[in-house]
């Protein structure tokens, strides 16, 4: 499941992306009083179509948030050219990875964006523990994939 192309080091683009993520997290908190974790955002948006869930009263901004995640890279690509993103073509491996991420976000009561961006900013000890766990397992996964099973 290794990508076919080595990722380029882009500190300025990465810094700008981080700043924009921080600004959007603050905007969601100030405007809606909610945490900008994508798990909570998408779960609330899915309440529109999931019969077992109570419909979120604030589904409109959630749909706009998700639409922005999809539209923004398309606009950047339109104005600046191609955005190169490499992912594995191993569909089974990607499906398994997605399933494990879903299980992890359920067990961890949130995702990396909710805990890492918003939770740490609020000095949440639960988020600190979650982020430490994410980072530990991410480092272990990279080590195993690149140095043991390559």
C-alpha cells in the first residue's frame, strides 16, 4: 500500500494549509459553538439520510463544511493546475484501512482533526491522550511498512 511517488516537502503550502485549518476551526467554534472535527461534522450531516439517527438541527453548516472540503481542492486545481495526490491502488487494503480508522474514531470518541486541532487547543487531556495514541500508531505503521515489510 505504499504510494508510488515520494511526497514532496512543501513547508509554505503546508503552513498555509495549517493556518486555514486553524481559522476554519475557530470560525466553526465562534459561529456555531461546535468542534470542527470531521467525524462529528459528517455524522451530523449523515443524520439527514440515516433513518436510525435523530436529524441534526444544524445540518446546513455541516453540509456546507463538507462541500467546502470537496470544492476547495477543485478550485485550486482549476486556478493553479493539477494537484498531485497519490494513494494506493490496493482497494482491499484501503477498505481495511478505512474500516480501522472508523473503528478508531468510534473508540476514541473523535478523529485526528477533532482531537488534534480543536481538542489540543482547548487543553483537553483526553485529546492529548488520543493524539499521543494516533502519533504512536502512525509512527509504528510507517516503520513497519517502510522498514519491515517493504
